C-alpha cells in the first residue's frame, strides 16, 4: 500500500527528510503515463511522469515486456513536442527502456532527424541515444554522421560522438577503429572535454598494440595536451608504458622527465597525478622520489581537504616501501592528527607509525591516546593494525605498546574492533617471548568484563595453550574459574576445558584443579557437567589412573587428519562388526590446483584461525611417526623439512619427500599420488641408493600396501646417522606392482606386473639440522652467547642481480631465522647486515651476523660471523657457504666448448649406447690465486641415462633431470621391433581409439642429419675438434 506523502513543513517530525518520490507505486505511475497520449501535451506534467518512471527503473523495479512496450510507444509520441526540457527527458527514458530491434525502427527516423537538427542539444543527445540502442547493421548507415560529429565545432556534439565511440568499441570494434583519423584530429581540439574524450578513445583503439601506444605517448608528451583532464590521462598512459618497457634501466628512466615536468603544472590534479605516478614506479630510487615527496608535502598543508587526503594516502603507501623518504613529512603529518576529517587523521597516524623510530614511539602513543576517542571503530582497527606492525618492528618497545592496547581494550567498542585488539595482543605474545606474561594478564583482565562470547572462549582456549608454559601458571586459575560463576554456559564449558589443561600440564596444580572441577559437577548446564566429569576421569581423580601422556594427548592433541578426508572416509564407511578406524583416514589432502600450491600456508593471524590443509607442524609429523612401530624408538623429532618434489608436474606418478631429522636417525617420508585412473599400485616402496652418502646406513622401511587413483599415500625409509652433521645424496627408485583397473566396474585385475619409476635425487644438507628460531632482542642474544666459539670468515658469492637476491639465497642456504626485519634490503642498497638465529640439532643455540657488500660489477662479498655454544657447530655453519663457494669457483663459469658424438643410431631399436663426450674447461683463475694449468676432462655419458629432453646445446651435467625409465625403454624396444604390417595394424588401432578419421602427416628424417653441417661449422669456428663417425 502506498505511503502518504509527507509535507515538507510537517511539524510532526522536523528532522524527517523530504523525498518527492516517497510512496510512489509502479501501477499508479503507469496510469499517469497515459498523459503521453493526450492531444494537448502538458510538457511539465509529462516530464514529471518520466522522472517517476526513471526513478522506478533505477531503484530496480522491473517492467514486463508488455508494460515496457506500452510506455515506449507512448513516449515516441512526445517527439511532436518542441519543448527542449521534455525532449531531453524523452532521450533518457528511451535509453533506459532499451527497446528491442523491432521497436528501434520506430524512433530511428526521429533520432536521425534530430542528429541533423540545427539545435546542438538535440544533436548531442540524439547521437548518444542512437548509439546506445542500435545494432551493427544500422551503425554502418549512420557512420558518416558520427565521423562528422567527432570533428564538429561544437564541443558538446563532439564529446557526445566520442563517448558513444568508447561504448561502441566494446560491441563493434572494427567500425570504431576506422575513425582513427577523426579521433586523432579531435585530440588537437582546444576544448578540454573533447581532448579528454578523444585521448581516451584513441588509447582504447590502440591498447592492444604496445608500439602504437608508445608512439602515441611519445608524440603527446611534447606539450600538445592542454586539458588538465587529458593531461592526467596522459600521465597514466605514460606510467603504463614505463611499467611495460623492456629497455634497460641502467640510464635515466624513459619519460621520467615528462612526469617530473608535470609536477610544475598549474592544475593541482595534474600535479598530484604526476606525483602519484612517480611513487608507483617499479624500483623507484630516492633521487626520483624526492621531487614527488616535496610536492605531496606541500599538499599536506593545503586548505582543501581533498588535497590533504590524497597526499597523506599516497605518502602512506610510499611509507610501506620507502619509509626513510617520508620522514621529512613527519612534522606536517603530526599536525594532521587533529584534522577535522577523521580519514585524514587516521592515515596520518598510520603513516607516522610506519616511518617513526624507536625514540618517537612514546611521543606518538601520547598523541594517539587522545585521538582514539574521536574516531569510529573502522578507523580504530586500522590504527591497531599499524601499532601491531610497529611493535613487531621495535620489539624492545613492547611494554608501552602493549599497555596502550590493553587500555583501549577496556574502552567501549564493537566486536570487530575488540577482536582486532585481541588478535594483535595474541600475535605479540607469539612473536615476542618477553611479552607473554604481561599479554596474558591483559587478556585475563579483559575477559573479566567481556561482553562477547566468541572472544571469551577463544581467549580461554589460548590461555590453556600458553598459560601452563609460563613461570607461574597458578595466577591465571582465578581468572579462569571466575568464568564458571559469572558467564553463560558456552563460556563456562570453555573455562572447564582450560582448567583441565592446566591440571594436565602442571603437576603441582592438579589437586587444586580437581577441587574446582568437582564444583562444576553441579552446574545447571549438562555440557559443563559432562566436561567436568570427563576431565576428572581422564586426570585420574576418581581412582581411574590415566597416564600423563594419554591425558596430554587427549587434552592438547589436535586432529592430525584433514577434515575433508575424514568426512569422505565416514561417508564411505559401511556399518559392520569392525569399528571405524581413524588410522585408515589418509593424512594427505588430494592434489590441489597449481595456484594453491605456490606458497605454504601462512601463520595464523589471530584467535580462532585454524589450518584448513593437512598438518604440517613438527608435532603432527611426530605423532604420525610415533604411530609407526618401526620408528617409535627414534626419540623426539628435531625437525621436519618442507616437501621436496621428486617428480615433474603432469607425470604419471607425483612424489614428494619430507626429511624427518632425529638425533641419531633420519626418516624419508615419500608422499605418493597415482594420477592414472586405469591403474592400481600395490606394494609401493622407494628403493634408496645411499652410495653417495657413506655416513648413512638404512635401518628400516615401511611400504605402502595400496595406492588407488588420486588417493595420496605414504611410504617411509629410515637411515641411521652418526652424531653431528652428516650430509649426502640419495638416489630414489619407486617400485610397485601395477594392476589394471576396469573403468566400468572400478575393480582391479588379480594379476599385476612389477614396475619401477626413476625419481629425482634427494640431498641431506647441513641446513636440515638447523631449526628457524627467532629472538626478540638480537643484541642480548649475541652478547649472552659470548665470543668463545665465534668463527668469522669472508666469502665471494659471485655476480647477483641485486643485494636482496644474495641475502635471500644465504638465508635459505643456512636455514636460520632472520631477526628484527633484517631480511628486507632497502632498494638500491650497496651494503646490508642481516641478523640470523636458530637452534642446531642437539639444542645448540646459534646466532649469526652476515654483512653483504655489492661492488660496481655486481659481485657480492659476504662476511659471516657465527656464535654458538659449541665450536663444532660454529664450524659446521661455516662449512655450508664454504662448500658452495668452492662449487662456484670450480663450476660457476663452466662452458661446453666442443662436442664429439660417436656412434650412429640404428634404423631399428634397441639403441646401442651412444657416447657423448664433453670437453669441459676450468673457469678463469681468480687474480688472487696462483696461475694454474687448464686441464681437460673427458666425461662419458650413456644415452639411456640422458634426460628425455636432452639437447647438446643446453645440457648441463651438474643439473640432474630424470632420464626415461626402464619401462619406457622396454616400450621403445618393443615398438621398434615391430614389422611394417604390425606397425600398420597398430596405427589403425590407435586411430580408432583416438577417434581419428585420417592418419596424421608424418615426416621421416635419418637420425643425426638435422642441421648437421651448421652444427659442425659453428663448432669449428670455436676452435673445437669435431668428428662425426
């Protein structure tokens, strides 16, 4: 029912907003539309009805086909009116109704008449409407008129034609592309809007031709653009050309002078656009940033809020990558903290937090304290996240920052705001060990007066994990037990579970926990009572003795199987006498798309975040290995590596390996996936050859019984190793029994065939014995270990593209954890110091300081200082880069100067082994070394051991790739021994199976004849001795 119209001066509600469209209905408006058919048209009344129709259409009201047609035919009668205002409304309603092809013919003649009218307003609007509702066939008829309109003297008409061309380019690009000459002429127009629209259309026409866009930008950057809007557009296109430019950046950046000149333009929008473009350049230097930062700094003191907002937002983005470049603006940004626009104030605060140093933290906190009470929750969340980043950047300031977070946690705020603060405190507790005690107490005080059930339960869960590990766990019990009396049933149940965890982990607290749990047996909620009863029984309070290990596993253990696999297994389980066995659930998720496998899962960013993939922590792996009897006696797991791919993508079998390191053993876990639907693999095992790892001896293995299609499984091989660091290379061969599977029934055949599949080699390196463990204060850690076992040495790392590449390579090589953000190298830096820490096997703490330097020839040198609690460990850390440095000296510049091929391929296989000889010359000597005589080494290769993609021009014997397996060679031998009639019969079978109607075109060439003469000439030109037998 329609709501009554409210008078504008209604005394009942002075603050009510008046709307002329309040209460209108579609049916009533359609009745009013009959005025279009009156003999004597009332232009004002018709305009009001059209306005109501447009309002309904823009509010999402749908018109039926009949209703839209009736309105359209009625509107066409309004063309007889000479009222200009009504005519403009007619154009609008025709565009919105979007008539069908049959109905368009009715108004086409009227619109074309208006296109040639002497009234420019009619011409411009008629062009817009006609191009909106016409199709390609009618467009060719009016193309001539549109070309004329583009170069029309009236800017309104020209802009209408250009904007119509932009829209038509999406549906009829071939027609619009023929207007290039007219559009090019319109770019030179003196009218600002025409030049803007013409430049936009011309760029869209040429956007798929990078060379054409580059030429367009080059021609226009010479000063022919007068319109500020077009100038902004040109700056954006120039930035695009710079980003896509493949030219060397050793000299001045192309078009940078143009961008810098735009900083002196008289229009503020052009100045800002140029400054923003400069700050967003790839690899921008401090010298290039300086003029842009200067301009933005002037905007910070502008009287226009939009300029202040634009400047501070741009500086906020620059501060993420170049904080030092923005420090000169800090004084101006501090004055913006009290800006009336809260968005500007918030951006100023977060920018100051990113660019500030340790000495300015306390002063900023005082300013923010007064600022927080004046802004909305959405802005407060941004500030909280910035404070969290600042605390991680300067961990020594955690006390003041943690106190600030705890103070605002007690203030009023919504759920998202409170959750952001709690998440920040949790992350600081996890990443800064010194902040654990104070952080947990702040959380305990918060749950005393927390109105959000979710946050209370999550904090209690977090307390159960971290609280028992503190120096005095008993002080948290009071806060937890208070929840049992003062909260709802959900929080009470969570508190019971948390108390039980304290009792299981802290033996001295167990009697007190028993007393509190017994009180919970009389709770009004059955969930709370059931939990209390269960935990009392598990902890041995009712004369039911449960081992501590079992209790801890029950209370603290997480589900070590993916929920997706568990759900699938439960759905497939058929009720029987045998109970469901959770150990039968696969512990690996099925293969994911490539996009999901690019990076490992990130660390949870707050409370309530659970991993969705398979367990990848050391605890999960330890539980998995402990469940295998063969490995249960190996002791505590020290480290598990990231999965190492042993097969290439899209192969028959996907295999990756995880290295599990124990004090005296190392276990290889091979995760296998069968990607062939027609095969079932049984008795799957990896045969490991340790001939290149003399220090290791195999002590056990666990084969995989069955490997169906697309169902991951694991097989294990264990080796015993000596104490300390033992390295080596292991060759791997996957062996199994293949059984064919009937696709229709899914059943496998009884008989199978033994087969094997060559895998990539797996290496155990010194970094596998190192755990990444960070320290909150590197200086204190460095001094606490002392210089007794400090080892210092210098290394040359060879040429690198940048210093950041060398730093990342060394971090990955040593396996240590970067500290205090030193893994980030400033752009264009020539020197850098990286601080590293970790724990070596045997629980030996290690800290290292790596100093890097880059010379003019991009050669990187490193000075590495290592301190540890054991001299042998310090030496072992130095052995890692020393071995790599020796490898670079020997093989870094190796070249294959000549190839000599002997032996010919037979017309029919099996192929006799073909010998390929490579003459390898040692690299040029280092000038600091004595001269040595170059020695030639002749290496012989077996054709069957070469990779399938072997190419003499690119083959590098130091880079291992898998050769074809024995199974492939057997198939090659079998097919090559077929007679011609057998080959013809085989071809017919393959064509039928592949659905081919004609045989493929085949070219035949004798082996070894392709480009033979050219290869010989090139090798002789190099001075090599070449002979082809």
